[in-house]
C-alpha cells in the first residue's frame, strides 16, 4: 500500500509538470527478465514488471535514466564506473543488461577515502601499493564484492578522473564513485554546474545499489558554490530523491550511506552538524544506518543513536601523498565491511600491514601531550572496544579516550619537510582515539590490553625500569578545549 500511494503521488506530480516525457525500457540479465528493479531519473521513480519492462514520465531536462542495481547482479564496470545509468537526452527507450554476481546474500564492501591525486606523480603513487593491495584484497573477499571511493577522487585536476577509471578496473570488482569537494569544477558556479564535468565522467551523484537485503546509497553531500566555497550537507533535491527512493525499500533493509563529508564535524563545535542532518535522519528512520564518509583524512567512528553510526575512513593518500601516516596518526589504508549470514563486521586495513595491525603503543617520553604515560593509538576504536591496564599484576581499570598527537606522524611529516615550514592542513592533528596509562613512580611492569568489538586482543608489556630516567616536556595545544572529551560525550557522539 505504501508503495502504491507513492506511485499515485508521483503520477499526480508528474501530471502537473508540463515538461515531462514518457520513456520505457527493460532490465534483463541475458535472457532473464528482472522484476521489481527500481528505475529513476533522479526525481521520479518506477519499478520493472514481471516482464522486466518499465515505463514512466521523466523530467524533460533529466540527464540520466538509471536503476538501483538489485542484489545478485551488477552493471558492467569495464569502463571504470558501473554502467547502471544511461544518458537521457534524445532517447526514449533504455535497456539495462546486468551481470550475475554472488546471490548468497553475503557481501563485502571495500571503502576507500580520498585518493586525491593532483598530478601524474600522485597518480603513480596511487597506482603502486594502494592499487596492488586493493586488487589483492578484492580477490580474497567472499560473497558479492563492491568497492566505494568516498570522494576527492582527484584534487581539482578533473582530467585525472579518466586515469582513475582506467586504473580501478584492475581490482576486478565494481567500484562505485562518490563526489567530493575536490571533484568539482573550480571555474564553474552553482551546485549542479560545478559537477557537470564529474557527471560526464562518472554518472549521477546520487544513486543506490543492493547487496544482499541491504542497500548502499551514494550521495553528494557537498553543497558547492564556486572556487572552493561550499557547505557539507543535503541539498533539497538530494533529500527529495532519498525520500522517493525509501518508498521502495523494505523495512528490514539496513542502509549504508556513502558520502564525502562527515555528518558530525567535531572540530567545528560552533556548527557541528552538517546542513539538513535531522531531515535526513527522519527520512531513514526505522532502518539501521551506517554512514561511510571521508573528507577529513582521519579516522573516527561516531554513534548518533541506537541505529545510526558513522565510519569516517582515513585517507588512502594519508597526508596528501607526503607521508605514510594521516595527520591523526592513522596509517594510510582503507576499510572493509563484511556481512555473513546477516552479521556485519568491519576492520581498517593499513597499507602494507596485516589485518591484525590495529594498535600502536608509545612508551613514556614519546607522547607529546602525555609524556609520562604509556599511550595506545587505537584508530578504529569505538565505544564497544575496551582498553584496560594493569600495574604489577593489579588491574587498574578501563582507560577512557584522551586527545593526543601521533609521534609517528610528527616524525613522518618532519622527515618530509626537513625543517621547511609545514602547511597548516598538514600539521599534526588531535584525535580522541588515544588511551594513556600513567604508572606510579615505583611501578615495575605495566600491561595494556586492547579488546576489539569483535573479540580480538592486543597486549603490550612495558618494563618501567627502562624508562626510569625519562623526562619530556608536555605540549598543551591551544586549540584543545579543556573538556574536549566530555563535550563529545555530552553531544552523544560516543557512549561510555
């Protein structure tokens, strides 16, 4: 009934638009007709019938007619972008012939943030270890496998979009793009005009595809004006499209929302939520929602409610191809989500490291903000992880997160610039995924135990006699609020 009402409302809306035209088509896989496939022009929606056919009125100015790819299928991705869309201009009939993929219901998502290549040199770096690892990883994953590039595919060098498309095919799996702020045309003006070059190369900015029973929604959440002037958030046409899409999505479907900008900007407390956040939450209410974002080049997991979380994935280019570590101390890498028999797990995969590489420990004297402590950097931490410590065999309790800077990134970026001035955006950046244990002066052995949300454990034993003479000056950065962690707790960004 809900869907029928939506179709009637859509028909009434279409009837009131003078510049609409009727189109038709079919969705097939070889000789198989695919029923129930969602079809859209970016504004209006319909579904295929048992025959696989569809017809509906589209806006005469619509740029694309495209489908929400059903589970167990994928559009041909040999061009570098899955061909789930066709250009609407001058065309009245559209045939989508899909490839069959794994239909077990199990799936994996490879989430890659911010390749951000500005030059051929950058692109060569992306084509080396990152692409080698992505290709190897994609070949090992089970179930239906899809990749997502979370925006800033290039760094204002839009001609590199074509290079990216040729390169990403090497992975052997469909990789879906998300538009980032640096994928906009600087010289153009207006939210739609600045993505015209992107759409020509990559297709629609707002689309979706099914994996198992679940739905991945890719969105443009960069409201762009011109010359790098933009806001993160959901423009009215984006909200309207998602609202129309959700009328066709079953209530038991979990959602992944892939977008460039984060939902919560904890580093801007004066305006922490992006534009129209609550409106978006209202539209997807009733579903479990996992936002997957990039943009910040750092790693954070944030909890916005019982059924809404965000995975802010650190950049694969780290500090803009100058370092191995990101500014918050997260190694360059990507994130893998796997759903098997309905159970979702994830982990962060650091480039050049194994799956078990999830923690770095720093000894007394190494931490800039906590030089008297043993510090654990747990970059994929969320509130279902546990970090506890022991002193001379006695439990000292659970450690709470603290803000700190990464000694490894500081070494990394200083080695790159060799005494030259480091740009502000590449300066070491505070984050809360650090845990500091402060031993007594007479402590002999200190142990830190990190337990991941899926049961893995990492341990570090420290012989304090080796650090009895350590002394280090403590750095107190001006930008760190005195009660920063408490502020985030109060905002509900993570529970304790």
